[in-house]
């Protein structure tokens, strides 16, 4: 099975415009335990309705790049396995926050699991008998996923009064308008790199929506906080009636915490005070360790180097002179001191010409 061509990787790449390496190295297996596949389907983002139904628009908002579905069956029982592929774990996490059990997505009877940049969806009448093969399939899909960490915004949400399953991770104005239809425009500035997390809380019998928005820098969060008056009655500071909804705002460095859809200012302020955003600062500039050697070690190295150079000079001089002396002794007048081969340029300043033999 590992030697065959990866069907999902090959077919999804031209359909989705994604590199083959971004897809799992293999498709869903032809068998699940001892059950054989009876039907299979691979689609790209334009055909995602075939597998996602009414959730197709949501999946496209989060950048789904393709999906594969296989149906396994035997003896009147069947299991339907669907894998949705995303560009990264962040977008997959956002889509999963809408699709998970208890959320507002369709097909609530299906079991869903987030595996990196993959969303696994399983349904059918044979789930109870195929738990172990499905567990092995999850492990294999987890190996194929990108393994990148999920967004951290969910960790900053207060836990007291939280309505489980109401958390939504948001990356666009369209996804925000699904759960908080206050303004259709991109008032959060997602196009500048913002990300948001929304959750609902119940305190004293009333519900409050809490929106956490993370910006790249504290300065950009401060600028956005100053602009919120265009869409909200911030902290209910306006005395005259207004059509703008009331929003209670708190900024913690680069994160804006906004409480909306509430009639109780104390409840909103209490909820905002529970936001436990604690950024981790790191210093990425490389450090330098002093490498200067002690003075005595430097002097010692200089002396050793000088002695080595002197020794080399002495040996080279003796070798050159020794070779010349030996050559002249055994081959007199043949290699060195050959007057007949020497030519001397003379200026003629003396009446007596200079002969080569005069040098010897």
C-alpha cells in the first residue's frame, strides 16, 4: 500500500492549486479493519458541497483545499469517513470551532476530530464495531498532518460561566458576522493580521458575548480601541440615546477584550476582568560570549610562534646552503660557479673590463 501513488495528493493538487506535499502522502485506506470500501469520492474546494452540504460556504471561508470520503460496509452496517484538508492548523481550527459537536454546523450526528490541518468526520451505523480500526486511522492521519500548534486565544478565555461549545475562532469578517451580526464590514481589521475568539457566557440568568481580538502589536490594538466609537457606544459613555450597540472594552497589551449583547455593566466588567492574557516575551537577538584570551596566554602564543619561525628559518638556511656546498663539492663548476655562462652588464666606468672569473 505504501508503494502505490498517493491518490489524494495527486488529485487534490490540480483541483485546489495546492502543492502535492501539502496533502497527506496517502488517501484513505481501501479497507477499515476487515471492512472493504464500497464507495469513495475526492473533491476540491469548488465541489465541497458534495461532502459538506450546507457547511460548504463556511469551509471555503476558512480555506479548505479539498476533501476525501470513503464508505466502508459489511453485513448491513456501514461507516462513512470524511477527511477535510486545510492549508494549515490555524484555519482548520477555525472551521472546526463551527463544526464540532454542539456547534451550529450541520450533520450533528457525525463525530468530528481535529488532527492538525485535517478535520476527520465519522458517521454510520457501524461505529461501535469499528472503534479500533478508526483509532488506528486517526493515528495515521495525525502523522500526515502538519503538526503545527493551534491558536492560543482560546487559552485566554475565562472559564467561569462559559457556555461550552460556544467558542468560535474567527479569521474574517464573514465568519464574525455569522456569530455576531452587529456590523457586516471588517471593523476588526482582519485584513491587517488580526485574529479573534468569541464565546458566550451566562451570569445571573443573562448571556454575554465576549470577543477577544489579537493584533500584531500593542500600538495597532490601541489604535483600534480608539476607533471602536464608530461602531459601538463604548463603555456606555454616551449620555444621549444612540443606535449603536453598547460594548464594554478592555485592552491588555495587543489584545482587545469586548463584551457585547449585555444589559448589565457590572457583569460585563466582571467578565472583562477575568481575561487572563499573559504574553510571553522572548529576546531573539543572539548573545555574545567574550573570547579574548588572557594576556599571559597571548604572550606565550607569540613566543611559541616566534621560536617556530626562527627554527624554520634556520633549517631552511642550512638546507639551502648545505645543498649548494654538497653540489659544488661533488660537481665543481658544473652547476654553480660557471663563468662561461654568466653575462655582466658593464657601464664602462673603468678601463679594466670585469671578468666573470673575478667573482670566484
